[in-house]
C-alpha cells in the first residue's frame, strides 16, 4: 500500500495526494490520478482530504477514500450500501452493512459515466441528509 504519510504541516491534502500518485510510479498511480480527476469532474465542490494515511474526498461528509494495494486501487464509499448501483460497480466489501468498495485492477477500463453517477449519488446522500449543498 505504500508508506503511510500523515498530514504534514505546510503540505495540503492535495499536495500529499499528488505525492502519493507520483511515488507509486506505475499503473496504480495512473489509475489513482484518473479516479481523482473523475471525482473532481463529478463534483467540483469536493474537498480533498488526507485521512488514515491516504487520500479521501468529501462533500457534506465523507464520499470515499482511495487506497492502493499491490494488485488494486480501491475506492471505498462508507455509505455505499445506501446507494443505488444499477451497473454493479461495487465489487468489494459487499458483506458489510454500510460500506461498499470498487477495486480497479491493472488494465481495466473505468466505467466513467457510471462512476460519475455513483459519486453524485453519494454527494446527494450526504447533502440531503444534512440539508446542505
């Protein structure tokens, strides 16, 4: 999963995410960068954070975290079980009561439209529950 970095004084979460992408130096860095771009495109109001030693994105609450493993890049949605997933993107952490995740493996194509819809649904769930946008 790579070295764990905690938020460093003087470094923003975005800078730490940039560093994580660069230090991976392989398909995982490219995938994490692509997923990050899709998150930003899906909701320009997303806030980048550094939580639990890795990237996280929030809007009205946590949307997802991004973890890197030897054979996968994982987006974990803490409220994923509450989201409609008609395309069946969730392929990991399916047994939990609330959390769901998507493992992206080397060479796989990202279903960009479906992932964008899932991200927007997660934002909507957070903001509607809190009465904010």
